[in-house]
C-alpha cells in the first residue's frame, strides 16, 4: 500500500526493454523515472487496484454487511400478514434495500463535518468519496426504492413514501435531537409494514410485529448516540431491559383451545394448555438466540461504557435484528420463512469477514 514503494517499482519497464529514451513516447511516458532500473507492475494492475479501493470505499460507505439485516423486515411483515412470500415480496425487499442504502449514504453526507473530527477514516472525510457523489447516490437509491415499491402495488407505495421521508428527516434534521431514536424506530417498523403491504395488501395484522421490531431499533439507536464518546450507562441498561421484555413478548405462548372449551377450561386443568407446537418451539429458540446476541454486549457496555464496548454493543444490537425478525416470522406460524431469515445472520458474518468489514454502525 506504500505509494513510495509503488513509485519505485514503476520507474522501469520489463527486463530487457530498451531505455526510455529509445522507446516510443507513449511507452516512455508510462514509466516515469525509468533510470532507477527497478521493475514495476503493469498499468492494468495499478488501475485494477485503484478500482478495487474505490469499490471498497463505497462498500464501507453503504455498510454492506448491514444489508443482511434488511430482507428480514419484509419477510417478517409478510408472515405477520398471514401471506406467503411472492414476487411482490421480492420487490418490497428490493425497495427496502435501496431505501436503507440511501439512508447510509445520506447519513455520511450529513455528518461529513462531524466525521472529519471524530471518524476521519470514513470514506468522505478521508477523501475517498466526494460528498456530491454520496448525496447523488442517496437521491438515486431513494428513487429506485420508491419505483420498486410502486411495482409491488399502491399499498406498498403508500408505506414506502413515508418510509423514505422518515429516512431523509432522520439524517438531515432529527438524528441529533431527542426524536432521533424514535424516528429510526419508526423507519424500521415501516419497513416491516412495507413487506406486509406488498405481500398481503394490508398492514393491520403486522402492527404488533412492527412495534416489537421498532422497540428493538429504538434501544439500539439510543446506545449508538454515544458510540464515539462513551460514558452512558443508562442507554445500555435500558437496551438490556428492552431485550429482556421483547424476548418474553415474542416467545410468549398464545393458548389456543378447541371451540366450546375456551370459556370452560380453567388454568391447571388437563387439556387447558396444549403442548407447544413446532412453530412455538422454533419461536422460543430464536428468541433465545436474539437475547444472547444482544444482551451480552449491552451488559458489558453497562459495566464499562467506554467507546469500544459501546460500539460492540451497537454491533451486537444490529446483529440481533436478524434473529428477532426470524422469531417474529416463526411467531406468526411461518416456520420456513423464519428459517430463511435466520440463515441471513451467518451469511452476513461470512460476508463481513471476507470483505474485512467487521465493524458496522448505524451512525
């Protein structure tokens, strides 16, 4: 990665090549300082390296590993609406991905001055991506997200439009206000409702799931507000309490009695509490995974609210989104969908390792 070393290697052509003075002008121009006598990589290799670095900067700006937490919103929404995923669900997922990435690009554009002081390594303050390019990407991705939602039907567009407005309002105006975490929670809840609207045409049945997912997002966002400075014990403790409450609400069994016995059956009588179904067992297991993923880093951040541990707590909260989505789908009786969502978690970790992007933030 040393520019000095690269320049030294570029000072001569291939072994046995004539001196720069006897080579054609175009060839000589491609080997500055040829008198040093060292061999350098082909120009195509340098261009490929530059292109790879540029793509890596965009991957960092858009937080690509976090994308694996997005499809579960629409899938959980479809399950909550009692509908099987279909082509319109795929359009809703595409819309969600575009709007999510628009928010990531807009986030860094809006925070470019703050990041120059607190996070100078990020793509915009480091100069790897121009601010105008990030803002343009946010606009294009927003338009693409709304177009995909329109393709899924008018009910989906009716949800995607306020979702897009919430994303822009959060990044441009609400992020650093007391309303910031609530706005982020509303965006995540709307994203789940987008899947319900696109797949089933209605959102009422999905409102409880949207509220649970939004509560989790509210807790994570509250912790993230101190990820660069640390010092907050209350936010991790509140997130820990929220995780415990959500785990209980998601995994709570809903007693289903046969017709004619609902009023007569009394607690404790034989047959009043049916055996757990496979979906209920799966819900409980996924709820436990959710709790384990989120609770441990929250607890550590509460004990020591330093910036590194606070950042780990935020990362744990983001990763816990996937098992929560899967648990919500299983809770609605969509076992196959819940397993599909759960598979996104290891896929996201594998991608993060291969892309060398293990630290993911929502701020």
